[in-house]
């Protein structure tokens, strides 16, 4: 039985878990990260950091590394790398699967305003609001023209350049438990939250805390994606990988 090579496009908790659980004799597991986080969590197996040079660069990498199977386990909003992955897998004739955690669903007590874009989210914020911006640093620019809003910007790493916001404070921290998020929202006197529908458990606590406190959430919906074979969790992908490698005799 020949060695198989699995490339995981990561950056999510699911990708880290997947890399650990796919380790097995005769398998080479490579995790690829974009490199946006200064101190990423420890990942089992090989790791590479940085871009591929677009879809054709990724296709070339798949060929050069003899990749057997490509798993796209990136963030639900990481559209560019996902589109590149679809092209590269098709071009290289590499088996492809997308791991995408289910989106959050509105529950009784939630006060969601659904929008499609960052710009629509910025427009939906009422004047004199105190807003928790639970977004990545690359998604702040759309809010730069709002001069009647106080933003609390939460990030894991400090931004490389000053944030282009009129009135804000920077909070360097990770999402916490429902209790800690409730305390945070209360202390900061947050009246609204702006976030993307990332799904998963890691950052859901703020949604539950907002529900309990009656705080409205401006929820940016997921972008429409190409129809590809998609599984909702790590366990499903592990089963798919096992069946695929067995069928290929690797």
C-alpha cells in the first residue's frame, strides 16, 4: 500500500482536530495556514504557512507534493482560498471535500438583523450605539465612516496599522464563556453586536449572552458558494477520507 498525502487548508478549530485524528501509518498530513494569526494553536503533523500564489499555484503544489486528497477546512467566509481550492482540485484531478460547520440559526429571544455585506452591516447600526465589532482586522474598513457610533473592536492580535475608525476602543482577547461574555457586554455597555455567521461553538457564547441581555445582533450572512461536496463535521470527514483512501488503494 503506497503512502497517501492529505492537504488540509486550515485556520479553524475543526482543521486542527482533523489534522490530529487523520494521523496514521502510511499517511502524510499537511496543514496549510494563511498566516494571519501571530501565535496559531499547535497542530499535529506537517505545517506550512502562507499563500500558494492563487489557484494555479495551489494546483502546482498539489502536483508537486503528490497530494491524494484535499480538504478545505477554512473559515466559512474565506471565499478566495475556497474558490482556489475547487479550481486546483479539479485541475489536478485530486479528490476534494469541504468541511463547513453549520451556520447558527436564530432562536426565540434573538434579535437579529440579517445583512449580506459589511457595508450593509455598517448602515444598519443606529446612531449613538455602542457596538461590539466581532470581526477580523481585515473587515474593519467598512465601518470607518460611522462617526456617531462607539466601537469596541475585539481582536486576538494587535493590528499592524492604526484602525480607521472615528470613535473606538481596542480589546485584545478571545471569545469566552457565556458568563464572561455577559459580563463583558455589560461592562462595556454594548447596545449592538456586529458579527459574521461563522457557526460553531467557539464564538457562540456572545450570541447566547446577547439573547439573554436582549442585545440586538447585526448578523452578516454567509456568502453564496459553489456547490461542492460538503460535510458538516470532523467525524464525517474522517469517514470520507478512510473510504476514499481505501478505494484508491492507498
